[in-house]
């Protein structure tokens, strides 16, 4: 193995951002690519195998471009950029950064952070109905909410309707105090959180009072026709086939629908079929419907969440293959 080295200039104002706290980002790149990074007066020197030095140079060039655009360089972003090296797609991170959906109330831009999220956003723009399927932390609900608020502000739709099935996550909450809204609010809290962050509490309350934003449990959709609305059905893995069919047949003219769900986190009673699973099989070839499957690599929460998702995937795959072997042995007997 022949050692090679190269020098990369980094603008002084971006060094702290790119290096990370206690040089955490640098250490992450060094471990992943088996190279050594030596800080210099105006940048860094990269030492290592020729191929790895070239890969590291590409990573740093992309990080410099991202930093120049005002992005915070964190562990998730560096890790995702390193994962793109294997597919030779590292140059596409700038394409992601160019797609700004909207801004939060504090002025922070909302953008897709992975290629999977970019495909998801593009499908929402293109199709009338989109299924966003993936594990926790992939931004399914948040990005759908950002697209809904953008469409509402641009007057592409007259109202936003947010709904999810009111099912406890493996717990019995009993009788909650208060009026009807107080009883259903705990189930819908994640939707409120995204709305407050992007739209602001005052704007949300004002539009809610006018009936332009509606947050309601799925059962309240029965018997309605939803025209000129952006409709988001969250936690769709907890619908029954009858509920999902009911929901899909509510959609009227000028509406756009996003259905999000995680097939690995069902809270339905044992033996109950998921309406999401059935819908994906029934509708996979229907024109005007997009299906986007986000992966563990699209998780944009703390990197530990990504590792947890991968560990559960490996565990469940191992169990399912073991169960299949058991069934095959039983058949032979």
C-alpha cells in the first residue's frame, strides 16, 4: 500500500463547523476511511492510501460547499455523506441542499437531508396520493407537513386536514379528562408539534379557528368528501383495511394526500390486518399513486437512532428467517 497526501484549504470561518466539537467530525472521517487528517494553518493535510485520500478529499469538498451555504455540519450529515461514497453519489448532497421546501418560524430552512427524502418530496409534488413508508426518524410526517403548509401558503389548497387513528402504543390510557378535543389531543400531539415549529402557534390557532386547519381522529373522516385540501394520514399502519378504504374514498377534486406509516410498529390487536399493508398490495400499480419506501439510512435523528433501527431490522430479519426454516421443517415431517 503506497501512502499519498493532499492538502485542502478550508475557509477560516468554516473550520470549527466542519471539524465539529472536539474534532468529532474529523475523527469520524478518519475512522471510516482509514486516513489521517493533520490540521494546517489554512486547512488540512490528508495522509493515507491513494484511493482513501481521494475519497476523503471528495467528502471534505462537499462539506466545505455545505458549510458555505450556511448548513450545520453534524454527525448525521457526515455519516450520510460517507455512506454515499460506496454508491459514488457523494456529489448529490448539494442537490439535496438546493431543495428548500419552506422555513420554520425561526427562519431555519426545511430541506430533504437524504436521497430517500428527496425522492419522497418529489413524489408528493408529482402524485395525487403518496404512501411514505419507513422507520422512525426518517422525516415522513415532518416533510409531509412542510409540503402541506407550503401548498396552503401558496393557495394551491384551501385547507389542511391532519388525521391519525386513535390507538394507544401498547398502553391503556383509560378515560382521559376534559372535552372531546382534550381527549384526542394526546394522540395527535406529534402533528401539533410539527405545525407549531413550521407555522407558529399563533398562525396555527388563527387558521384552526377559521376551519382552514383541521386535526382530527380518522373516525371523523367517515361520510365526508374532502375537496381542495392537503390531507395527511399519519401512523397508517394502525388502520384496519376498512378504515383505509373509507379514508381513500373520501378524497375529492383538487386534493393531495400523503399517507405515512411504519410497518414495524403496529399497535393493532393481535391477528388484525393492517390497512396500510393491504393498501400497498392493492394499489401498487394504480396510476396517480406513489409509494416511497424510506430506509434506515434515511434516519435523520441522532445517529444512535439509526443504529437502533438497524439493530431491530437485523433482529427481526433473523427471527423471520428462523420461523420460515421451522415451517419448512414441519412440512417435511
